[in-house]
C-alpha cells in the first residue's frame, strides 16, 4: 500500500535561505574580482617581455644558455617556436633560470635571408621577438612568396613599427653580413639542419621536447 504521507517541507536556513538575487550578485562580484586579478597580472607579463635584449631573451646571468639556430621558413622551427621554446620560456626564462639566444641559419632560400633581415630591422626598434613570432606564425611553404618583401612590410605595419626606418633598413641591408656570418658560424659548429639547439654549448641534434631539455640541463635548473 502506497504511503500518502508527503515529506514535511523544512524551513530553509543558512545558504539555502539566501535569495537567488544575492547568489547572482555574488557570482558577478566574483567574476569582477577574477578580472581584476588578471588585469593586475598584465604588467608583470609585459615586464618579462621587456627583458628581451636584441636576439636574447631572459637574464644574462641565467645558469642555462639555450642557443637556437633557425630559419624562418623552416616548418620544424615554427613548430619548435610555438611549443618547446615557449614552454621553456614560460617555465624557466621568466624565472631567471634560462636565457635564450636566437641565431640565424638562413639556408633555405632568398626569402629566408630577407625574413632574417626584416627581423633584424625590427630588432633595431626593439621588436625582434614579436617579429620573429609573426614570421613563424605566417609560414606558407618554402620560397612560395609568403615572405616576399611586400608581406614582410605588412608584418612590420601590423606590429606598429616606424615604417620609414624599417623601409630604409630593408633597402640598405645593414644586417646582411650579420646573418651570413651567423649561418657560417652555425655550419662551423656542426649545424646542418634546423632547428639546432645548443644547451650550455652542448649540441643537441633532432627534435627536443621540454622533458629532453630538462634532462640535459639537469641540476642547473634548480640553482
């Protein structure tokens, strides 16, 4: 026989007694607080980015030096820049454990050389790393026009560079010898593919993950 007894409704107390309106106000207040936390964190991120000096990123006194030889047209270099190098930067560059040094190894073709020159023209205005990231994020085949002078100029405009200075730099080519010397120096050190990484002078061939980097750098990362 089914019971006809209905459960007794208990009087709401504590949190249950709070009006839905107050719950909504509380949620909105929490969202605003989180937004403020994010905003407060932005200047720190900008400061970390400001630590870039030329082709170097991070503290010059860092115990671990990571030298990267790369070609801006190289797909594997783009993948490395977006993954492992960014992970190393987030975890160790910002904490002062690692300094990253970018070396040009422009060997794929004329577009590689012109892209490297453009990055150095951006470097003249303190924007090397932003421009380098832009190049890696806009790869579209090798020597197929992705890094034509017109496109390189567009990238410079998107970053808000002084275009008169940029255009003069690209026309006069003051950084060509630096790029050629960097490439030759890489070959002399045993570089024959990109990206090639040196960790405190030790050449590391093949793909490198964050875990592999940590296993090589070892105890130096704990200093």
